[in-house]
C-alpha cells in the first residue's frame, strides 16, 4: 500500500520517496531528511523527522498525529530553515488492505452464522437427538425446542424490535438541509435487469429520501453503496437508485452517487472523500437515511469520520403491539428472520467498535 506526500513551494528539484512507514526527502546530496511513520494505535500515527549525514543522525522533529477514517491530514514540519507542508491524502485504519478486508468480511460472516438463532437451535436439537440417551442430551434437545418456540414467537420478536429501533420522525419536524445521505441495501442485486430496479423491503430508504426532496427538506440526494463483495450484477446499487430517482423526475444534477462502498464503514469513509473531492463542505449537518434497525451503527460510522448527521430512520420491521391469538401463540418463521437481523446487527456493532469503525 502506498501513500504520497504533497509538498508545496519548498525547494526546486525536491524528490520525495514514500512507502508505507518510511518516507525520504532529498534536500542535499550530503544530507538526507527521513520520515519514520509508525502506527501507534488505530487512528493515531507517530511521525519522526530526522537528518542523516556523514556526521551521524539527529532528530529534527517529532509529533503525533490523529486521523479519522479516510480523512486527509496536513502537517507543517520545519526542517532547518525550511517549512514543509505535508499532506497525507489518506491514512487508513486497520483492516483496509484487500486481504484484510476479505478476512474481516468472512470472519464477521462466520461469527454471524454461528450466532444466528437458527444455527443455535439446530445445533442444540441435532446434538440432543444424537445424544438422546444421555441426560444432558435430553436437556440439549428440550433447550433447542424451547428456543425454537421463543425465536418464532411474533409477539416477542416485535417487542425486541420495538426496543431496538428508534422512533420515526415526522417529515415536518425535519429542518431543511443541503444534502440527504441514503445508504443502499434496498435492491435485489442478484437479479440483473437494465430497464428496471428490483426493490427489497427497504425501499422506503429511497422513497422517503424522495419525499424529503419533494418537500424541500433536502436539496440534493447522496446515495452511497456499491456492488457488495461477491457481485453478480455489473450495476452498483447507487447507480440503480440514481436511475430510479431520475425516472421520478429528480434532476441528475441533484443526485450524488458513491458507488464503491461495500459496508457501512466504507459508506461513511467514501462519502466524506466524495464530498471533499467535489468541494462540498463537510462541516455542515447532513440528514442520514437508513433502516431503523441499522441506524445506530450507521450513525456511529459517520460520527467516526467526522460527518455531522441528523438521523431519519426508515424501513421499520416492528409494528404496533397486538394482543391477539396469532401474535401471542402462533409460531411465525418471519420472527426467526427478525431475530437474525437483530443478532447480526449487534455482532456488527461489536466488531465495528473493536476495529475502530465506530
């Protein structure tokens, strides 16, 4: 992985060599200034500037620098009589190399699989059936059956969703903003078509963003999301949603797309990079639009990269409490799915916190 120092108005014929943790600046044939760049911990680096000559090595400057997500970092360093303005376009956190990104993805998927309610239930029931003649085998079997009834109870799953999902906000209480940021994950990318968009349940992420736009609550819609890690569709979700908005009459000039992000952390990091590239102030407040169950993690990632957002939750899985026989007693397979979404989201929050994405 390579980075580059941009140095402005210093010396003619200045040569810069920079690779991962070491940078070298050639100021004079007999005197070489070196940079030592070390990762102290996630989101903090240490830069040491020292000179090497025939008389030995001496430290010129030592500093610590913080970075967040994909933020660029600018530092002024004085070397002798010269003031160097150093700009690091991006110094990434842990798990950003291609290999580590895949390892991180598949590890989180594997952990999610092990913790899924259906996986736990199957392990308990199958284990109990295999060792049914043993006392603890019977306990496993009955525990598995009990958990199956628990996870398929629609009343209990709805209570869990109500406790987790933030309350929705009325459109009228939302103040006017320049940009609304929409996270993708609402289309069926496994089915390819060039003349339409196949929506999943979370379609009101984009339809509510459209409503905010029509009401004048936002002037532009920024869509962030790529193809995922195993794409079968050549189109990104951002492109599909952009096409949908254009079809509804939104001018293409009012739509910004970021089509490289593969997860929530990258949604936040790449969105900030896009805003900086387009010269849009990142100091303003944005409206963050995503599913209610996903809002806590999304908000945490955007806070981490320094983007100030007000949340607008959509795509609710919970509903008003109903005290009827079907809700209280009848097993429902969708309840298992809702618990699975919650568990995966909770695991995602734990992992994101551990690796510094939140």
